[in-house]
């Protein structure tokens, strides 16, 4: 990170410049893409308590909207999602207070289906192409900062019905009504590699996708 980027990030963290949230999301996305192989699925999660709002002057520009309470999600089952429509897609669900976690989120009516992997869009393939590459097709860079102009991922998925869903320890597959496939391949050799290191995108022995794919009442998830 050069001097300009460091200065920009300090201002963005404090919410002192326009598009601070977008800049933080860009920085987090780039950091996640440059990570080497680490454990991805062992985090404690929290969600806001809707009965206990936090005034903005106390929570700050990047703080939670409400007091946080522990959230222990239940593993999602096939019958929980099959037949439901994808109403919204987000590539940067989750926060740790200084930026995003890069979880994958799909809103199914009033619930969010979350894939709680750091930088999940770099793991997921949409018809064989990683979701982050598809997202990049809708971005442009202005003064060194990437911004989303067209939501190319949502264009591929929004409004479609989930026809089938299969999940295993190290792989998952969504089949949509038009035969679109959203997947994390079981074989690391066929997954996108880490952008910064070129390493295989492999899980650790402790990782288990069945523990981190779940339904949430909100897309505001903290660790």
C-alpha cells in the first residue's frame, strides 16, 4: 500500500471523505484476494439486537446500528432453500468494524442465505467463472479507487429460483431454474487461485462448509 492509499484509508476509517464505505469495501476486497491459505470457517458471529439501537454519534460511521448479540446459525438444509427466489445478492456481507469480511449473501425473501467465507466471491464459480471476476466486469477505477458501476453478479442471479442445492464438507452447488450453476468445487485444482500468491485455494482439515452456510435474519453480521 503506497502513501496515497494509506492516507486515503485513514480518512475513510474515520468517515471523513465521500464514499468512505465504498473505499473500505475496496480495500477489504483487495486484502482478501491477496491472502494465502488460512482457516476460513472458525469465527464467532454477532448480529444487531433490533430492540437496542445505537445512536450514530456513539456507533460512528462504521459501527453497528444496534447493540450486538451472539448469533449461532443453524446449518442450512436443502429444503430450506430449494424453491426460493434470489431477491438480492451482496458480495461483501459481514464486518469487523474496520471493513468488510467478504461473505457472500443472497436475500431469499425476508432471510439472507450467507456463505461465511472470507472473500467468498473468489471461491464461488458461476457457470465456471469465479464470481469476483464477473463482478470486476462491472467496475471501473477512478483515481486509484475501484467502484461498482453495474452489478454484473446480480444481473446473472437476481430473480432466479433455486432448483437444487447440495452441500458437502468442502464443496457446494446451487442449481438455478435456468440451469445456472453456483458452486465451490471440491477439487482445489479447479478453484480460482489466490490472486496475490498463486497458491491453491484449499481448506484446512478443520474447515467445514456445512458450518458456515446458513440463513440469517439480517445481512448485518459481525465477528
